[in-house]
C-alpha cells in the first residue's frame, strides 16, 4: 500500500486547512480521507523594554512610541495601558502596567518601571563681579550670590562657601560657592580676589 498526502496547509497563517490522505494498493484501488488541520496562535505577544528613565517635568509620555512589541504571528498587537500613575513632576520610581493582546486573543501583562529623575544642577549667580580688587588690610564684605534649583527648595540644597583669603598678604585668592541639590547635581562658581 502506498500512502500519498496532498497538503495545502500554510503553517505561517492562522486558519483551517484540508489535508487529503490517499492509500493505494498494488491493484490501483484507493481510498481517500480528508483531515482538517487548524493552525492557531497560542503564544502571547512580548515586549523587551521594561524600564524607562525621564527627566522631572517632562510631558506625559505616549507609551506606544517607546515600546517595541513583537508577536510570533506578525499580526498587529493591541497595547492597552491598564495603570499609569506616573507623576512627571515628582522624582521617584513608578510602575505602568500594560496589556498586550494579539489578533488571536493571546494576552500578556507587563509592568514597566519608570524612573523620574532630576539631572539639572542648581543655578548659581554671583552678586556683583566674579573678579574683585581689594586693598591689602581692608575689610572685604562678600556681595554674596543667589541660587535657583529646578526641583528642590532652597532649604533642601547643600550650600558651601569657602575661601583662602589672607587680607594682609598680597596675592590672588578665591571664594568658592558650591551648591548641591538632593539628587546630587552640583554647581561650583568662584570669585577671584586680587
């Protein structure tokens, strides 16, 4: 007996297909049977990108532009944002939950980690000139400086002012103003005294 198969199955496309099996004996007598083969997709879509970092005060994010979603069927995948509690005006770590659904109804939930950070250093502006000439032995009063930070309030900033000035010895000296915000961003300015 000889078996032959007529196979019209496209294993890359979801659907129902017919396979015909034919058995033929040496006297050319044959019988055929049709079998229905169903090609289906049972694998959920995936995404590889699970962690994101954005600067504080960025605009709300359109997650679809940041996700790379793949599916074994190569068909479109619906992305639904299930939960998005990111506060883009407050630094911290947040979770965005998304649901991926392919055309076969396979679903996958993913939690995306979103870090909102401050990477902008404080602004330090010296009052008066950054180069000052002082007579030996005179009293010098530093005109000071002003500070602004994009995120932290003044009282949360670490401010250090140091100098190596000897008003009784001629030379070039510096006042150094260092300001660091809560995120560790630092700005250093100097004023030179002659």
